[in-house]
């Protein structure tokens, strides 16, 4: 069976007319939606028999391994010279192939003489979810407090860390209010490590939205032998905006202090 290759990514395009594509991020956690369209030009000819061919259209760079897709291919240009005829697009699939993301169409033509000249295609690809993270450490001086025995073995939660933003709440323009809209949170129970006179624990937030300014807010839950009277965190606020080009932020660190300490 013949294989016909078309390339929408080359300059100029090879056997493809009017190729176009767009991409947007959808959902939370975000996934990239890729949309491709164009007209493939296989120019597949039959002199009498039903002749089949596989058409491979390179759409763009390879995408994530576990993507989902929809695809259609529709007859756009055919020729027949007064005989019984068949023109068919039997099936379409989308794969990560040797040349990148590929549309594969199984086409057939029958007639004397018949030419399967062109078909239009429309492909939508939804990638795996984009891994978005915010990570850092929370530390406190050993002179502030040492952890409890339960905290040192990780059997209790010592901190809660959340990320969110303040959004307009109910009310009129004269009495505008904002409400906290939380996007992600995590409980920290990792045993703390002592180094250089400071205890420290790591935290990680996942599945965060893109393009939204997030405020990262830690809170002390317990696990301190001598809990601070007014636990505060420095610096605050910590503002983070994740983007498709930079979907992770690390080093978003905090130090636990006692706000009642006037020194």
C-alpha cells in the first residue's frame, strides 16, 4: 500500500494548502488545546481498481504522550471521467510519529480515470495536564521553639500552606467586598531538619491555575514545644503568577516568627 507524506510545518508547506493552528490553555489543572486545520493534497489516482493509500500529514511538534484528540477529514477536490466511482476517507488517527504530531488518513479511490486530489482536515488535540507547582520551605529558629516528639517523626501536621487570591464578592459598587478564593492547599507533616540553628520543613502545592496572581499563605497548626504567642510569617504576602513558559515556582520560602516579640 502506498504512503503519501504531507508536511504542514515546512516552508513552504509540502502538499498542504492553507495550514493553520492555534493553541489555548483550558481547565484547572491546565491542559493545552491544540487546533489544526488545512487542506491536504495527496493527488492519489486510480485507473480502475479501488486503490488505497495512507496519507501522513505532519501537523506540528510532538505533544505529550497521553493526549486525546478528535479528527475529521472531508473530501475537498475530486475528479472522475464518466465511470463508476468510489472516493473514501476510511479512517483518521492522530499520533506522535517520527516527524512530530501526525494526522494519518486512510483514503481510497476507484474509477477510470479518477483522481483523489484534496481533502480538508480539522484536528483538536488535548494534551496531558500541565504540572504546575509552587514549592519552598518554612523555617524557624531553634530559639523560638523546638518541635514536639510527634512532629520529629512526622505523625502530626505542623503547617498548612494555601494558594489563592482575593476576588470581588457580593455587594454594591459603594460597598465593594472581596472574598478569598483558594486554588490549592497542602498539609505539612514532614519531619523537620535542624541546620545552622534553624528547623526547616519543605512544602509543595500542585495543580494551580495559570495566569492568575496567587498569594501563598502558610499557617501554623501545631507541633511546637513552645508555640509562639502570635505566629507570623516573613515575608508576606508572597505573590506568584505561573505561566505556560514557567509553570513552576520554587524557593517560595517563609520564616516563622513570633509577632508578639517587640525586639
